[in-house]
C-alpha cells in the first residue's frame, strides 16, 4: 500500500472519533495495554509530560514542546486531532512522522492489531510511542485525547502532569457535571508526580485536591500563583523590534528583517516583557499555566534557560507547526480562523471579536452534531452576517439545521454545502475593512486550511 491507501485502510478499518464520533470511543485500556506489551513498552524509553484539559491543551503542548526543543532536547509531540494531514499528530522537533514509517508500521503489525479491533486513537497512540522510541527522543509532550482516566495515553508515567481547565464537553463520555468531568481529567494524576492545574471552579478544585492527596502528588494551582501579571496586545513585531505597539516598544524597525506577526507581551517577574506569538485572549490563561509549570520542570532536572523560554513562546508556530489558534490568514478583508468548538472556547472567541476593529463582521460557522450547539449559538454576536456550513466529516451537523438553530437565537445568514463555498461567498460580500471569522469546529478550520490556495489565503 502507498500512504493514501494506508490512511484509507486505517480510516475504514478502525473507528475514528474525528470522523464518526461516539461509535469510535472505546472505554477501558485493555487494547492499549495489549498493543503496548506487543510493541515492547516503548513509552518507557523516554521521559514525558502529560497534558489534559477541556480547552488550551493543544496550545500548551505545542508551546512547551517548542521551549524544550529550543533547550536542545529531541522532543516528541503527540496531539490530536489533525487539521490537514494525519502526520501532524506525531512530530519530532516539529517534523511530522514520515509517510514511510506510517506505511511500514501498519504493514508490519496489522496481523496483530486486526483481531483486537482497536480504535483509531488506540492504534495511533501505539504508533506514536513506538515511533518516538525508534527515533530515540529525549522527551515527549503527550496531549490527552479525551478525558484522562481511561484515555490510552494514560499508560505513561510523566515527569509532570498539566490539566489546563474543565468545562462542558464530551459529556456523553465524561459526565454531565463539572465535578464528574474533573474526576475523569484528574485520572492522569500519578503517584508522586507534580501536577499543575490551570483553572478551577468551586466544583472542580476539591476533586483535584482529593486525587492529589490520594496519590501523594504535589499540586500547584496556577491561578493562585498568578505568575502572569498582565498582558498587552501588539500588532506587528519583527525580530523583537516593534511597530504599531505601545509607546514603550516604539523603537525604529526595518520591516524587511522578518515577517510581521501579532501576539501578546506577557508581563511577569521571571521573564519580563515575554513575547508570545499566539493570538487570542485565551492564551493568557495558557501562559499563566505554563509559567507555573516551568519551575517544576527545572526542579525535575530539565535544563531550560530564560532564552529557551523566550524562543519557545516567540516561535512556537514555526518550531512545531501549530495552526488554527486565532490564526490570521489574510488582510483586506481580514480573515481569522480558530479551532474553539465548545461553549468555553467560543466564549473566549466572542470576547476577542469584541476587541477587533472592523467595518462589518462575517462569520463562517459549522459544528459537529455531538456538541452543545444551542449553547454555542446563544453566545454568538447577532450583528454579524452568517454563512452556515458543514465540515467534510460524518459528524458534521447539517448546515440547514444549524441555520434553523441560529435563526431561533437571532442569527441571520444563508447556508453553504461546504467550507470553501461559504468562505468564498464571505470574501465576495466583504469590503477591505471587514472581518471574516471562520470556526465553530476543528474540522471547519481543517477544511479551510485544506483549500487555502484556492481561496488565495496566506
């Protein structure tokens, strides 16, 4: 089989949550342990850091990987879902797993795993761990797929666990209260392993405290440490020289020195005026969590300099290939996409939109059918033109049904059968001073990035 045939085999032979949703979810770790034993327990050959949470775990995982990579470590990064290519899930120092390795892994081991009937994520996790071991990495940053306690990444014994936050998502698997969801996420807390909790509520904090006490794990609440003292949005930055920024950063700059980017200046005592390239106001919470994690890693023996931290924050997208986090794809009109897909994630996006300057707001939106669609729609601004669409996955909610739900919440717009036609329509109806936002689902962003050349995006 070639690479595409191998992917088709995987997608058709093992259930893929990204495509079909709940029918792909398999509770329990029996298959994971069987695959792990068969492959020689590869996760025991490298150090690891485990990151869970409802939102923010992807950004935290990529930023931490970039920092470690800057420090000279050979870093494996395992995340999900992918946006354009399956290989995005498995990277070493920013480079995706090779097509040849994916083909060879499936051909070499299918006689063992086919009788197991593993899920797509179970098999992909086993592939990632074996790949990291074969390439002799130093450390892997491992993002939890779903939940924590029964997630197949939870066989690792990390140096540090991070739980970014808890909000309502995947309730059919994790529970219908924040305390129940927190219990599942807290399942990654291991005996004696420090854990950083990014955000808590009255319901979730006791859950984390109890679990940490049970397994004698040191626990740090980032929001109590509050290492991030403030943040300022900057418009353009080139090689650490500033334009169109606050006056204190108004030094002269030659724009040709580097590509202009947008992001934040994070004020904190350890790394004054730390520059972060990722946009989106939710990155403030992620950064505060990471600022609490870094001292723990240093105490654990990781050699991370201040310059490594600065490089990681400033170059995370270039070093790891991270996409879809408040990503600007075009000017005139401005086009921005974001993978936020639940009530908590959309709340941050709506607040961010309020801070943007534009003549008219256009929103291209699609969702999957197992999310709190009504809850998300209720948050969206009513003074926008909507382009209701659907992603190219089986879980995608019908654009017509989404339009109906939107109309009941006061949102007005037309339907489009796919993301490309929706974005193209938004472009045609927009003036140069307008803003087009594309989101509602990781899969909407994935489809957008897949057709960026056709749509003449950056």
